C-alpha cells in the first residue's frame, strides 16, 4: 500500500522553528516530486513548497520564501520542510503529496496535480 506519513508538527512560539518530515512506505520517493501544502481553519488548501525528484528544483509560495526550506534524502525515503521564523499565520495542518518527477513550476501549488497524499500534521504557532 502506497502511503505518505507526515511528522514533526507541534506547538511553537512565534519566531520559533520546526522541521516537518514526509516519509514514504510501500514505494520509493526517487521518482516523485514532493509538495507541501497547508490548510488553515476556514481556508482552502495552499501550496507551500515543492521539490523535484532529483532535488535540483524547488518552488516556494511567496508567503514562506526566505523562511522555509525544502530538502530530500532519497536514501532515507524522506522529504523535509524546515520552517524558521514561524508566524501565527503559519498555523495550519500541513500535508505532503507526491507527483511524478517535476513540480511544474508556478503550477506546483495546484493540488489536483498530485497523486498521493498524507494525512497531515498540525502546526500551531502561538504564544
């Protein structure tokens, strides 16, 4: 069974950091681009970042540029999202998703392009 599992969420104060992980089971991530999305209460799902299967290309939403960094370790079958300088508006459920090979540039944030999804991990930024 193909599965993505997110971890690393939690409660953090404004200005703090968290690192989210997206681990795959039942398949290897080598072939897949991985996107991170988030959904805040009462809002739609927002594309946050994406990394290509090779790791050579990354995309970020304007709202997180300079604060979030996506990376991958194919040997560990895991993709990471390092989140620094967190703000209350980053509070959301964060999901990872997989699609073949590339992030599709500016269209990386279109959820329908992704084939597999995790169940999400809650990130809460609050003092």
